[in-house]
């Protein structure tokens, strides 16, 4: 067993409490065995690897719970996926996974575009990347956010990962197929979208009875949670009352629906980073972006104040570039009114709770997996620090070094 001792550091454990100024983190192989004040740290053995972090800050590994690794961000067009074989697109994932992990994101939830094979390839060590939870497909009604039929008669629906369901029975069947495949989460588009070509965000993209049926099947088949793309009021209402676990975007939330979400224990993933970028998905999206993204920035503070559980997701790949993910943390402070420590907890502890992995990830505590990010400076005073990759000095995933910009001896 290898013991690693990170010392001379500030500790933000993800639980929301004040940082520990002079802290030590002890890792035995893949697992944390101590995280706390240096004064209470166990004496390491003679063969322990001691790493002086130079007064910088230890944080838990971060989450991005809404990414699309199959999409290129600003570095290309989704249309190009139609111009290459599927095998080529898998090789494109290599760099996207790498830069995401090196940005300090050790766990992602991909909400359409990659299947369980990519997840398992990372888990089995065939390729480097953050651990993945995958949805693979996105369900919606015909004409909804998953419907990419274009006026020429051609369709990109299957290419982008859309599945159309127009009855409760169809919704149940497709949910069961995804469960059979082994997905971690089921995604439904209960509203229209900014990037889709046949609808508007305030259209109803999946009726409440469809959402409810998908949620029921997810629970019946392994307790799989459902994430709802829901921007406009009709879609948010259907998703909240249909019983989804998370509302993705949620721009048109009302106070009444916020109260329902708090009562139900539902999560909100506001994807603020998406709102700062020119839309790279479709020309139709450009005309929609300004209105709906302004609404997003105005809405999030009310959701934070209402006490909704906020997790961090970015829509990376659809609009933002992969590897820019942790800019979301600072935006929760800027637009949401969170403190830096609250925003860091959103990106760690709360996101781990949403993903159902908080028993082993999300905070730095004895017994949890050693997903660790060392940040230059003090992000408890300035949350924007984590959004600058130059400040991500060291990334450990399950105790193994994945990035070491700080040049530490590990």
C-alpha cells in the first residue's frame, strides 16, 4: 500500500464549512484516511510520500453533471458528425476527456451522445478521463428538442442521440431499452430548446404523463434517475410534477415551482456557462439565445434563495468548450449570489448527491475515494480561481496523478 501525505495546504472539504488553514490530507492507495488540521494528523510511516503543496488549497474533485462529450463546442460544428464514420468520432473523445480531467473535473454526467462503452472504457483504464455517468439518448415528442428533422427531409435525430416518443407506451418502451443498455440516468426533453431547430424553449416537449411514465420505468429498472431538459414554463411544470430528479436549465422557473422542487428534493442544474458563449449549435439558436440566456442569469438567484439544491453543469460541447467547465463555479457566485464556499460545494458535494455517489465522492473525508484537486491561491475568497486552468495545479483521481501543472513530487 502506498501512503501519500499532502501537507502545507489549506483544506476545503466540500461540506461548506470554513477552510482549515494548516491542513493535511492522507491517502492510502485510492482512499482518503485523514483530512483535517495538521495538528491532529497521524504520523506517516517512513515510506510515505510527502508532498508540500506550498500553501495552496486542496479541494474535492469537481463534477460537471451536464456535458456532451460527443459535441465539439466552439471547435467545430455538430453537423460534421455526419461527415465522418462513427469510429472517427470515438477518437475525437480522447482529447475532450483529457482536457476535462486536467481542468479538475473528475466526474461528469454525459446527458446525450456517448454510450456505456465509453463509460466502461474509462472505468477499465483503456482511456484517460473523468469517470462517466451516461444517458446515451434523449427522449422527446415529435417536433420536440430531440427531433432534428430538417426541411430538406433529412434527419439528424438519430445522429445526435434523439429518440421520439409520442405516447405513454412508447415512452415506457424506450426507457426500458435504455435501462437494458445499462445507462446511469435517463434524459427527457420536457420543453423545447435553444439549439433545436423545430421548436421554441416555451413549447411543451414532453407531456407530464410521458415524463411520469419515464420516471416510473427508471425507478422500476434499477432506480435510475431522470434528468429533464426544461427551459420554458410548460416543460418545467411537466418535469417537476412528473417527478424527475433534476431540472436541467430551468430558466423560466416560478416561485411556486421552486417551492415544489424544494419539497420534492429535486435538483437544479442551471448551466450558466452556456449563457456566456455565442451559440455554436444551429443558426436558429442564435435568434433564441439572448432572450433565454438573459432569463437564466436573472432566474438563478431566486432559485438559490428559495433553497433548491443547485448542482454544477455547463452543457460543455454543445456551446462551451470542454475543459472550461469550472467557470460555472464563479458564475454561481456572480449571478446566483452564492458564497464561494457554497459554489464549491455545489460543484462537489451537491453534485455528488445528485449523481447518487455521495457515499464515496464529493467531499474530502476518511473513507472516501481520493479525488483531489489542488488549486492555486484561495478559492474560498475568489471562486473564479477554479475556472482558470492555470490554477489547477494537481489533479488526483482515486489517488492517481492525472495532471500536475504545479510540478509537485507525487
